[in-house]
C-alpha cells in the first residue's frame, strides 16, 4: 500500500509541470510553483506589490530562457522598466535579444483585444505573460455583463496559447472581494491575494493563496516582506 501511494504521488508531479514564480518562499506553498499553462489572478489594493511580483515572475522566466510579454494598460513601458530597476531587474538587456517585450495598450482603444494579445503570444513564442491590469477593461467596456463576457473569452483564449499568465487586478481597500468584477476568480486557475495594512507608522504586507487548481496548496495568510531585491514570503504564518 505504501509503495502504491508513493507511485501515485510521483506520477502526479510528473503530469503537472511547475513554473517557478521568482518570489522566494512562495513556491513552497504551492507544490513547487504555478501549474504550467495556467491563468492566475493576482489581486490586491494599491501598494501591495503586484507589479513587483509580476516583474519577479517574468525575470525568473527570462533567467531560464523563456520568452516573456508584459502588457500594460496603466504605466508606460519606460515607467515599468524604471520601477523594475529599483529592485535590480533590468528588462532592457532582454529586450535587446528579443526575449522580452513590454507593450502598452490604451484602455479606451481595446477593440479586438483578445486577438491582438494571443497573436503576440503565439508569434513571439511567449511562455510567461503578465496583463497589468484587467481592472482597466471597465474603462472600455463599461457594462458589467460585457466585461464578464470578455473576461471569460480572454481567459479561455490564453489557456489555448499554452503560456502561463498572471492577470493583475486592483481591488478596493477594506473589501472582501477577490477581484474587481467578481468573475475573475472563477475563471482563473488560481487566485493569489496580496494585502496591505498600515498600523501607526508600520506597514505590513501579507499573501494568501486562495485557490490553485491541480495543487495542494498551503492555507493561511503569510507575511510578505519587501526589500531592495523585491518580494519574499516569510515562513511564519500571520494572524491577519
């Protein structure tokens, strides 16, 4: 019986290849990384560290030879690169060799968004994709039912490309929502939530894996530290 159990566990890990996140301490909570080809929702309020998380995710791929794509609907590409340099991450050298692309889309001009994104992924053989942020879809689509419809179509299209995707989403402060529109967490394969809390002069960040398909993930909320080298999930569980 014990031998059968070991065999099944080993087979399961062989089936589900893991993609390292680039965030120290996180992969140990999710069986070694994100499921390959999955679409993951990364949500949180302002100042939680979503963009830094996304940069570490992409840099991890670049350092292992993956082609990556950063689609931004808020900051300009140059601003994204300057922000990354604060933590010692240099996108420019990877742009020069063609393995990294940072593309800005105007949220008011998002016609044929899904086709444009999937074409970029397929043509450039992208293995890691960040969309920052899907909250901006509301500026273009406006009506909730249209937003939900497009999100379903977007996630399904991304899964077909075979890349591993992070969808960044802003959520209001002091809310129990996991996403802006209330549908992203259901269509995504995984949900990681970043929390930001200020007490007096202190600032505390925390991380929680709320959902991760095909993964036995650790439950609870874990302290998230930020330093000159980026984000790191600490071992001690928070009482947040």
